[in-house]
């Protein structure tokens, strides 16, 4: 249930973390707001500038308040304001949560494969939290994450901790050689061929640049994963968050309402069509 469909609720900024160039994670606290499901997003409002859809990258209770994290990249007027001028104690508006999140209930016993590119790890992060909190309910946890350079990796403060999650495999890549980097060099999708994948018991969750997701589903299909076991989170221009304005239409779907998470079998008729 939405807190208020069209009215942003006031939220106080409780923390700001520098993640990468032009990328920050902003923690806000508010009362009387539904806890978002992994994969959902909120509309974040900056006074006098407007609002933008931002994926929820974390959510937890602190006393009587819900604390929500949004990882924001500066790409326009609103996000530039959020990443430049917002500090602890600032106030923003939040409405939501919106959209269809990652399908996790009913996936118990399955291996979980996460493939994230760049800031695409943000909406995938709640899956890691979810599986870690219910570790005995799932099989192996694979986390494949890549960015252009080491500086572009987000959540650097916790990437190493993912390896401490029982029965997990974590692989991190950068696109090109970089002085001092001792990890894998190449695209994150290359890592799909470097894990012991059992397609009969694996569910894959993918988010990143669209070209990366296209390569990922092809690689996963070549490893034997079925289309209904691959899930992608799309990014499209979303203005209302409720399927009213129509600007996020993708084929016969509205990304804000029908997504942003889709199974690959829902998308395969549209994902390869230029201009949609």
C-alpha cells in the first residue's frame, strides 16, 4: 500500500556516503511509510526542482522510523542537486514505494546469481540483504559485479564483506587494466563463464546498462538458464511512477507499474528492438 499516491512525505537525511565519482548514497528517515520490497523504487523530490525515480538500495527500521537508502548518480538537475547540496539534516520528499520488485518468495532452495554493472548493483543490494538474512533457505549465492574502473565501484566499504556470507562466491571486475588492480579485468558478463553454474537450480537477477543486460541474458541462456529464471530491472524515463503519464512505456508495458523488474521471457519480444 502506498503512503500517499501523489503527495511526497517529508524525510530527513540521516547519512550521505560518497560511493564513486558523481554517485552518492543518501539515507533518509521517515514515519508512516511502507517498507519497500527488494527491487522497488521511490520518487525522490527536491524542493523547487522536481522529482526523480530512484531505486531503493537498502531499508531498515530504527525505532519508530523507517530508514531508506537511495544510491543516486548525478545525471540531471534533480540528481545533481541531490548529490551536490544534500547533507545530513536536509529534507527531501519521498513518495512510493512503486513498482514490481524482485521475485524472491517461492525461490527457496534455489541458487541465487546476481549480475550487476556499475550503479546497477544498487537495486540488487537488497537481494543480498534478503538472502543473507535467510541464508539457510537458499542455495549458493553468486555475486558478479563490475565497473569501468576501481573508482567506479560502489559499496566499496562492504564488497569484501560479501565474501563472508556462507556458501557465497563473489567476483569483481573492471573493464580495462588499471594500475594496482589485481582482480579480474574484463566485462562483468565474462564472469558468468567463470562460475560453476547449475542452470536447473539457479535464478538470475541482473541490473546494469542495457547493453550489459542483453549480453548477460545471452550468456546465461548459453549456460542453460531458462528465460523465466532470468530477471532484469529496467530503467526508463518515469515521471509519475504510477503508469499514468505513459513516458516509460516499453512495448505494451509501463516500466513504473508493470516493472521495473521483468522476467526475460516477458521482455524478449521488445529488448532487441531499437528505439523502444
